[in-house]
C-alpha cells in the first residue's frame, strides 16, 4: 500500500466499471471513488459500489465512495435529433410548456422555441440577464417577456452562436432563482447513499449555508430511520457532506458554507461558466484558504486532465494545474470524464499520481505556509495550536511517520488539517472509519484489531511498518496513543521513538 499525501478522487463510469480496472486504479493511488448520480440508474450504482467494495477488500486498501447529487441543474428540453443551430442575432423563446425544439411549429424564420426542466425560468429571468447554454458555448441575452401563465414566453437574442442538442445545460449566473437546493431525485439519491453506507455525499449547486443545513437534516432523518431511535443523529453515523462550490452566490457566502460543511469541492466546471474565467484561478486559491482556516478538507475538480479523455498524454498546462492545486493546499484532486468515459482511465490516474508524488516530495522540503493557529476559525480554532505543535515536532525531528490509534480519529483528522508533510498512519478496527479517512491529506488507514494494551499497539504497529517497508530501523516515528486503548477519554500521550527500539513495560 502506498503512503500518499495528496489523495486522488476518480469518477466511475463505463470506462472504469470492470473489477480489474478498479483494482489498477487503486494500485496507482486512487483512494476515493465518485458515483455521479447525474448518470446511470440505482442498479448501475449498486453494481459499481459492490465492485469497489469487493476489490478494495481483496487489496486490503481502504477506499471511500462519494455519492455526487445531481442538484437542481436546469437543462433544455428535447431537441430534434440533428439539433438546431442558433445563429448570432437570432431570436429564441423559452416557454413554460413542453415542445420538441426544431420540429414543425417550434421554429419560424429567425425564431426558435425551447422548453426547459425549470418552467419558472420564464418568470424569473429578467431583461438584460444572460442565459448560457451548453457550458457557456452558446450565449443569449434576455430582451423581454410576453404573455402570462401557461402562455408566458421569455424572449432572448443569441449573442454567441452554436449548435444545441437535447438536455444541454442552462446556466443563469445573474438570476435569483427560487428553485430548491434539493430535488426529488436528490432525496432519492440521498436515501440510496444512506441505505448503502456510502462514505460521503456531495451537494451540487450550493448557494448558501442553508442548503447544507437542509441536506444535513435530511441525512440525519434518513440515518436515524435506518439505525433506529437509539442512533445518534450526528457524528460518524451521519454521512459527511462535501459542498460543491460552482455558483457566484456560494463564493459570496463561502465562510458560512465552509463552516457548515464537512468538506468542500472546488467544482470549476459550472463555476467557470457562471463567473468570468479570469477570476476562477484566484477564487480557487481563496476557497482553499477558507478551508484551511476552518480545518476542512478540500477537493479541486474538473478538467484536470481533460485532454486524456481522448489522448494518452496530458498537456504541460494540465500537469501544472494539478501541481499548483496541491501547492495551494488541496487535500485531493479529482478526475471526472477522464476515468468515467475516457479512453485512458488508468493512464490518467497514473499521470495524476506521479504529478502528485513529485509535488509532495517538493513539499517535504518546503512545506505549506499555513495561517498561524490564532487565525483559525470555528471549532478548528480550539485544536489548531495543538495540531500545529505536532506538525512542528514532526518537522524538527525529521519524523518518518506519525502513528495514531483509531480511537483518536479526531487527532488524525486534525493533523491532516495541519498539513504536516509526513505520512500519518491511522490504525483502526472500524471499517467505516478506515474508509472515510481515505480522503484526508496524508492519512493512510490500516486495519488492526484492538490490541490488549498500549504496548501491544506499539508492537503491532512496529511489525506492520517494518513488514511493509514504511520505515527503517533508526527512523524517528511519532506515536500518538491513548493512555488506555479502550477508554481513550482517559488521556493520551505523544511518544517519540526510533524504529527498532524495544517496547517498554506493560501499559
């Protein structure tokens, strides 16, 4: 098992559904697999999940599975098979009813009518606001409205021409929409995630912290229904939420969203459509800084190796993009179409892994420059100083590893947040805990039944570390261990020891 600092998230799909491909992806360093609920059926997702869990069990590598909710994505309705070409200056109407765009009666000289998955768009888009189709490739401007009720039509003019086919996305960067953050489909997908014990849920198109709170309430209710009235409504039992930042409104409310979430994804696809592309690189850095301030993990996603969907090699700019995300402090970098539908899923993951490894080697010599602990925010502020202290010790002692017993999972999470450029080994006997830690920067989870004593833990950890070649005799290792393995609240201690030194007396 590789000791990884930056983690790789890979999206599953037709190109990566086979057990052997999933095994190879794990071998090259993928530690989180993403189920994209925008595509496929629950039967499809069940099969992919079963394959991942089976292969991960065979390899002995704990991997997490993230379910990505579709969110309230607006799409155009059905278009004739050959699509329609929207010429610059053409007039377009959006209607509340259902039409097949391009069929007789929906197209007249200089005017085309579309239906959408969100009929209220006709009432909520205001004159002068932009409407972006197909990830912004085609752009329109609202020039007015006519009719009311079922006969209402939004009148637009094409400013950037291009072809449109069925189900292309619609982005409204300047429109205040009233659509809910969770669709009926999202609720069904959340239920699937809870019932099938996924490890994370990603919330799409977040606009405010209230959206996160709404999903949290739904997950709490679903979890409590599954586990029974005695189940704790929060904590390890409830699925952690990864909020996807892909709208300007979310950027404006970023502090509250980060504070309310368990992690953040910088989803640069829609973010780059809804904002000026020139702003996105700086916004990415700012979001990562906010995540550091609150001690929350952050994933950078979208088009990291887009070229490798079709080509066997990436561009130099793409490899630099991965490295810069890691240098900014991303916990994980994500592959989307590259592994779900691309021609080179394994090569893309291997390329990302090599870039991450070289970048992390550099970070070991020149660690992240983080905010000082007193600048930390929220709950993280209470622990940042202690975590920073361990980080300083690990660096000053040139520790090879930091080792933690599973009952101190919170400590592993906090040390991960401190971005100590040293591998953190989390030994635990809880399978869910092992899987969820797969997203944490620097943390490698190792299955170990609860030892009889602290000394037994040291001995077992020594044996595994030596057997797997993670450290050599004489290497300095920091052990964070509870005074009692079965009563971790009784206190814990930090032990500095060299590999090969005898274990002390009974604990």
